[in-house]
C-alpha cells in the first residue's frame, strides 16, 4: 500500500487479461464505431478474438496416421516384452505425454486367465500396475473369493496411459489403442477373458456389449475364446449393492475355469 492507501500491486499483463476474458466467455472486442446489435445479421460484422481454427481435416488425419502406426508397431511385436517396448516407443496418443507410467500388465503372463480393465486410474498411473490402490484391493478380494490371486491370473488394460484428469476415453483414444490391445490378447493366448467395465467389454465384443450392466454375467466369444464381462471394481465401490451381481459372475467364472481345467 502507498501512503494514500492505494494498492501498489503490479498491473496485469495485457496477454493475461485477454486470456482471462476468453476463459470467462468474453470473446467480442469493442468496435471503432457504435453498433446496433439488434440490426447485426452477418457474423462477419462482429470481430472475434479466437485464434484461427485448424483445418477440419487435421484431427482426423492425425488420428488415422496414429492408428496406422499403432497397427504396424503392434503387428511387428512377436513377444509380450516386444509389445511393451513398442508401446513405450509409441507417441501417437496424447495421454502418454501427461501420464507418469505406461500401464502394461501385471500378474502371471503364463496364466490362461486374462482380466482386462479399461483405463488406468490415478493409482495405476502412479505405480504403473493395473488394478492398484483401493480398486486393486477390492479386485484382489474378488478373485481371492474363488481361489485366485495375481500369481494365477494375468491382467492388462485397454488403454495403457491415464487420460488427463481421469477423463473418459474418446472414440479416437480407443481406436488408436485397440491394435496394441488386440495384439496383447493374441500374444497372451488366454483360455478365458474377463473384461471388467464397459470400455473393456466393448473393446473385445464391440456392439454386443453396448452397456456393461446388460452384458455382465453373459458368456460371449472372442476369437474362439470364452468371454465373461463383469462390473469394474471401481463401479462396485461406488454402488455396493451391485456386489451381489459381481458374486454371481465370479461363481460363473469359477465353474467355467473348472470346466476348462484351469
């Protein structure tokens, strides 16, 4: 404060002020001459402060290129370690630049029992391991209830990087991730697949798993492999009443494993 009680704080930089206005939705500058806003009919009569829009084809072109690169890298991987290396070298998914770790897999890669989560959680991103933290603790209890643990199952994720702020994946995110995911299944050679959550189920079964609440508990087939969609542990934490459904699905899985000799 100066001796007159006025603030001596530094002035806001003009660029910061313009950004502030843009953030709160003020996007029209003052014109040189008064305007009758009721008479304005052409959008060209209003000057905008927005940056020039990128060409409409740019995002689509970028996504197509990234998907093509993902397909080539995935197809070239002959082993699970090679697939992991290919993923870590891949730069086509923006989420990789903000994620801490590549969440590739956990458990026993020799297991014939494959569990699939959808998108890494914040804890998964921190540890680099799918089904970490409280969600992972519930997952461990679930499979433990039918005599399994992480040494007896294999776990992977459809997307291998957490999206900023835990956002839901866009269709383009999934499309770029699917070549790696499907190659992961082919290399793991599971005898049974348990996708947990809507994204995981749809990545394997497509439109057959439009909603996880309808798809769960119903056996389906992917490339000749039995598939049993289940509710995600994170969903079960938010809706504990659904654990009854999850228990029924676990019992169905246990019976199938016995039938397969696993």
